[in-house]
C-alpha cells in the first residue's frame, strides 16, 4: 500500500479508507488489499470530480463483488487524518452489527413526491418493521443528493415524511467551486440529477447532530425580485442584489467572492430559529446572486456574523461524546463554505485537529440535510458510539 492510502478500523467494525490518489483503479485496488477479505454490508464512497467515475465504478465492482455501493462526488474530503482536497474517502460497513438497505431516486429535478414517499416506505419495510426509530437510536438515514439539481428541499421533505421518525442527515454532492456537474453511484450504475438514500439499523448507539457558527445581526434584506426555480436573486430591498449585499458588509460588489459569502452569511428565520441561506456565486453581468438553498420572492434575509468555528464545533462534538459515552467515529457532512470560513479565520488547523480526535469521515458539501431541513454553512452528521446497545 502506498503512502497515499490509509486505512483505519473502528471499534464498531466499520473500516474507513482514504487516499489523495486520483487514479481510481489503483486507489481502489490498494484499499481493497488493505481491507482484506471481509463480510461487508455496504460501501459508501466520496470522490473528487477529477476521479474518472467510470473507472471508479468498474474498480469497486471488481474488487468488492456482491457488496452494495453508494457514493457521490465531493467538494473536498474529510478523513480521520484531516481534510482531503482530492482523491476519495471510503466507508466499509461490516455485516456484523449493521443492516443497510438503499435506493436511488432519479430525475429529482422533476420529482414525483407521492412516488418517492412510497419508495421510501417500501425501503423502510425492507429494513424490517413499521416502527420508525427503535429504542435508543439504532436507526438512521443517510441522503446523498445532487447539489446542482436545485431540488434538495423537495427531496428531503418527501423522504422525511415517509421515514416516519427515522432521523435523516446527509449532504449535497458537488464539484469543488466549479458548479458544473455532480455525480452519484448506486447499484453499479452512474447517476446524475439523482439522490441516494440509505437506511441503516445498527447494534451501536447513534445520534444525529447539526452545528453552525453564525449569529444574526440587525441588518435585514427583503428579496424583491428572484428566479425561484433557479435560486437566483436579482434584487434585495428593491436594489441590485450584489450591490445591496456588498454595501451592507462594506465590500466592493466587484470584489465579492466565495470567501466573502462564507464570512458574511445570510440567514432566514423559521420557527424562531435562524438557518443559513448561503450565496453560491455572483453573476457580474447582471449583479445577481445565486444561492445554495431555495429562495423565494418576499423572503426576509438576515445578515449574520460568524462565531468561532473551532469552539462551536468542539462544543457539539464534546456534547455528543458525553451523551454517547464515547464516540467511535462520526460520518459528517460539512459545508464547503465552512472550510472557506475556517481558512479565512485561520481556524482550519483547529477544525482538522477536531476531526482527527473524533475520527470524522465524510465530505464537504453544497448543502446539508438534517431531519426535514436542507441547510447551508452547517456541519451535520451521525455520531456512532463505542459500546453495543443493551
């Protein structure tokens, strides 16, 4: 095994592997050799957009025959060794202690909500039983959604409704800051404009979570002109969107960048709580702003200010460790704008140290899912405890 590839075995039997090698065939071959013969119930893989998906799909089928595979492109990887700019991250679930079923939802930009809900209910029945969540949190759901299909809100709403209490977390697949194409894997096939849902039942304690590091200010914006379907805002407070936003944060509109959007997020208030609605990019030709989340005309947006990202993340992981009696690993979905925010605030090393300490594995996203919500600039995931459920 080359120095590019690393493997870790966790107490619950899950094995994680990661590599910054972009040649998929060699990377999967090395990971398979390192894992050795094992009875696996599921493989989940996250990979950068420069990895040849056809080669990756073929290699996974060849080296893990008969093992179900699900995965998606990432905007950056998270491994127990820290961040991963490129390559792939793999999670191998053992047969012992984990029962997993999955399904793919195609054409999510034209989603049939009733059909989707029926498919999720059928998947739940396949896992066993009609009850939503067994005692002590032994079930959870993971969603991987094309982050360029602009459909997360509809998909998450339909899935959460049909899950009947099984907690859901997940992330939106992307391709760095290119915004060209996201790709998903499921059942030996390559999918686009799709979502993958995995239902997991385990003998280990689990808890889903979300963490953010922003707080609202008194500055408000009203969306006065928008293209809701494409998540584009043309006007804020009846003024060109980019100019109005830039004036509020004290920047030149022409100098707005992903770093600016990470440092000065916008939020919407729902049920007394603020949720981030992150800006994806600026269109310099017309001064509009496109978003990672759904934005409707008439919505009131609040300018937010970031808090210490390392302290906020540490507090949430410490809380999970206390409640679970020790964390074995965390499967996490971290917004790409949080990484930019951490770099801007010189907190990147602190975040990576936390991910190493708590064995966080996952990917950087275009958006995060938590229960029935699609979020931005948030860290969501599932923490798995060290001890078997009684």
